């Protein structure tokens, strides 16, 4: 298929230029022409025909009506220019339009290209806007996949992703579990249970900071700190506002080590938290 197109293209160009050369030779031999401009006009005519054919081969250009209109006007003007060199008839006033038609054709072609440029600019702006929207959407999806909607703390995925880095920049890992949270849901309803989680999440943010606090389960939280805290004091700072619903918190604390992997750290902190819970210390 590609070979056929290639052969057709070059056969057309060869035929066109051969015809124009033969026609030019015939004109020169059969008439007396003092003006050598015939060579320039014939060259322009041949270039115009060849370029028009190349445009036809590209189907997208067929939709550009202004381009083809300008090309046609320019072609007529160029043809009249050739005829003006051959026919020395001053009464044939149509031939006087050759230069005007060529100029008009060039102006229409320029207008067609201007429309193309403006169209491309609009397309570029639209694509840039779509890219901005896609980036914003991607960032939002990335954030939603890592933020707990209820507490606005990082979720389990965010905790695991940041664990290695936080392990290197902090000294202590806290594992927190809300006591009697199931009973709170049973006694007051899930709406109050959500309120308890929201309140506790705000205290976590105020005390540890959003980037160091995570909700890793239904009523389980993880936090990182630069140093050890007194657990009784920490507990008292985290439970105001949820005590009235019978909810408290048990906290397990372990020292971080760069040699422990994520699962080991969370498992150790979880076990420490359960030892505190079963000893019922700290309690409020």
C-alpha cells in the first residue's frame, strides 16, 4: 500500500513537470517572447500544482475550506499570469486580474493558516486545562486514598507508607485503642460513636500533629513522638469530651529502632497496648 502511494506520487509529479517543460519549450519555439517572466510563471504554476496534490494526499487538509479557496484563487491568478505571457491581447481584460488574484489567494491562504494557529492555541489551552484538572483530581484521589474521612488523620496506608521515614526522625511509637467504644455505639448509636472518633482525632492532631497521627483501624490509632511521654498525663489530654460517653483510651508505647520493620513495630506497640489495657493502666 505504501509503495503504491509512493509510486503514484512520483509518477504524478514526473508527469506534471514533464508536461510543463514540454509546454514551455513549445511556447518558446513557437512564439517570440521578449519577457523572460514566462519561466518564473511556469515554475510557480508547477509548484502550485505539486503542492496542491501533496495536500490532497493528506485527508485532514481536505477539510480546510479556506486553504483550498485561497489555493484555487492563487492558482487561477497564476494561470492568468502564464496566459498573459502567451496571449498578447490587451483587449482581454481578464488577464489583468492575474496579480490581484495571486495576492488575494495568498491573503486567503494566510488567513487559513492563521485560523489553524488560533485553533491550535485553543487546543493547547484546552489540553493544559484538562491536564490541570487531571492533576488536581489525581492529587485529590491520592489524598482521599490516604486520609481518614472521619478524623482527617492519615489512614493505615499512609501510616505504612511513612513508617520508615518517621522511624528515622522520631524516638517513640504510640499505639492507642479506645476503651468501651463498642458499648458507646451500642448505648448511644453510631452517630455519637462517629462524634467520639472525630473529637479524639482532633486531640490527636493538637497533641502530635496531623503528619504524625494515624487512624489504623476502627478505634485504633498510631502516633509518633520525639520523646517519651508520661502515659497518665497523655491519657488525660486525649480523653476530654469523650469521657461522658464512657470512652477512655489505652496507650502502648515503644522506643523506635531503625532495625525493626513496620510489621514488627506495630505488633510490638499493639502488644504493649494490650498489656496496659489488661492491667487497666492508664485508666480514666
